[in-house]
C-alpha cells in the first residue's frame, strides 16, 4: 500500500514537470500551423491577383475558384481567419 502511494507521488511529480513542456510544444505546433495556413492564403491571393489584376472580394471566391483548397480556421482560436487591410 505504501509503495502504491509512493508510486502515485512519483508519477504526479513527473507529470507536473512534463506538462509545461507539453503545453509549450503544443503551442509551437499551433503557431507553425498558423504560419502555414497564412502562407496558403497569401499564395491564393497572389494567384488571384495575378490572374484578375484585382484583389479577391472574399475568401469564399478563392475557394469557389479553386485558388484555395478550403477556408482554413485559425488553429490558435479555432475561428475563421479574418482579413486585415492595410492601415487597420
């Protein structure tokens, strides 16, 4: 019985040491995925602009005309990406 309590205590200590590392790694993965998705939007907008000499009116146009495979969600907030215009 005492050995079981010691083992549970050791596991709790190990988990408390590992959790911050895991949380940090998870955040880094989400940030890397956000950069990748942002680059996909940049690529799609550039291709659209190259073809039509204007900016796309919405992200939906990029998807419907196959410049973008799908509308991505922000991996950090899990919401849709919102366009930001110069000067905002």
